[in-house]
C-alpha cells in the first residue's frame, strides 16, 4: 500500500505530461498536414541543399561546412539533426523535419514545465500544463512549425537545461560544467543561445554580492560564464545585408523592445508593464527577501533574465521585423515565465490569504488568453492561407522545372513563388 501511494503521484504526472504532449503534437500535425508542403523553402535551398547535403552526398563534407555561418548563426546542432534525418529517411523531406521540430518543441516545453513545477511546487503542475496548452496550442508561431529549418526549439531546450544545471549546482562541479556545455550547444544552435551564459552569470554574481555564496569558486564561475558570453558575442558577426533590420537609434530600439515585451497585447508601454508585472514584482521580492542559495526560485529568476535577454536581442537585431511569427515562440516562453512568477507570488505567505492576489492572477491570465485569441483569430488565418498558397505555387514551379529542365519555370515569379 505504501509503495502504491508513493507511485500514484508519479503516474498522475506521467499521464498529465502524456496528455499535454499528445494534444500539442496533434495540433502541430494538423497544422503541418493542412498548411505544410514538402517543397524546400527559402534558406533551405542554400543552407541545406547546397552547403550541407550536396557535399555530404559527394563525400566532401568537412568541418568548415558544419561550422560555417548561416546569417549570424553557427548552427552545428541543426546541421547534425538535418544529416541524421537525411540518412535515416533516405531522402530529403521537409515534412519530416517539421514533425521532428514539433517533437523537439514539445520536449523543450515539457522540460520547462517540469522544472518550473519543481521550482514553484508540484501541486501547481496542472495549472502550468493547462495554461501552456492554451498558450502554445494556437499557431501564432506557425513559421517555426512550417519552415522546417533554423527553428528556435533546440536553443530553447539547451538554454533551459543550462540554466537549471548552472543555477542549482555548486560552481565548477560536474553538473555545473554540464550546464555550461548545454549553453554552448544552445549557442551552436542559434546565436541568441549565448544569453543563457549571461543569465547564469548575472544570477551567480548576485548570489556572490549578496553574500549567499561568497566563495572564490563562485567568483571564478561567474568569470568563466561572463568570459564565454563575451567570446560568443565577439564570434557573432554583424552582417552588412542585415544592417537595415537593426535598430539604428535608441528610440527605435525602445519602441521595438516595448512591442516585444507587450506581446500579445498592443505595442504600448502600459500593456508591456502589465504583461511583465509578475516578473518585475518577483524580481523585487527575490532581491528583498534574499532566499538561501538552494532555493530553486533562483532558477526562475534566471529565466526572467534570460527571456529579457532574448527580447533585447530581437528588439535590437530585428527591430524592423520584431513581431515576425518565428520569434513568437520566444515571446511565449516569457509569458509562461511570468505566469510561473505570478503563481510563486500568490503562494507566498504574505499573499496566500489575500483575495486581491487571486483576483489579480485571474485577471492577468484572462487578459493574456483573450488577446492571444484575438491575435490568432484575426491575423493568423490570413498568414496561414498565404503560406499554403505559396507552398503550392513553389511545388508547381519546382516540379515543372525538374520535369523540363527549363529555367523559365523559375523566373519572373511573385515573391516566394
């Protein structure tokens, strides 16, 4: 009976995660089946076909191909995954890449939710899962699902694992170094992966300054993390062809940052403050109370810093296109982190008995889901229809060229056709 009672919560959690994964995977498969296309898209033609698959099939693939820049990114992990799928499947199939990307996304979300539940309390796991289904179950980030390349999912997986290991482990221990390795793999998935090192360094420095872990090892660990972050930043090039996408003034950067931090609300300062109020308040509570170093809420604080770094990166590097669909998976992680901060504060002894805290939480959740529904219902259907039509046109033009060898089938077409 004791063994049965001990196993029961584990099975409940297993089944809950299974249901969560099944629902999200089903939604993504529907999206791929309805709007996806097996024709390679945009960057896939040069980044995968020309620079990866062609040398691999010809036996000339080298480390230069694997570590070569793609825009600002050194996507070694993405390239390895693409090669594995090519070998296992026997042919290049972007639809398979979409399905695998969906699985990686669900795995990264599952990891994030599991670690957040361990941080704020396992009894809040149902709330985290239900909120996440509502948050990630709508296809506002359809580009990452349907493009099958250069997704943000691997960087999510590695970054979340990195922060958990570096924050909750003794500095310079085996687990801590494992966290550093995960951060490096995140950087080798997408350039913004480097912000996991920055977030870990910020929290590590805070623990040292506040005297919670004032040891030489802690200071050395912070120095290593900061040094690797600066090295990664130095290795990330500034491309001339992307200069027009960057913020060229402080007002433009601030405007872009407000838009990113306000999503899915309107791009104004007040909505941005309201959406991120849970995180702001949580940071204040942590700095005021200074819980012991083994308090897992330091991991949640690291996530707040990390998601802010992602927002700053997009606001500066892609100010012109800051609300593109492919960035919204990162925005949504920030929303999930705010939700976890809200739960953490509501369960605090200071607010547990306060009716206003529960009311505020319900109002915040309702507002987020309402604006998310409006965004999805008004904008996304038009975008998905355009993606489906473009995919059909691309398939027709590519098939016509392959059947005839006549390059005119690929000339003088509408953009993306």
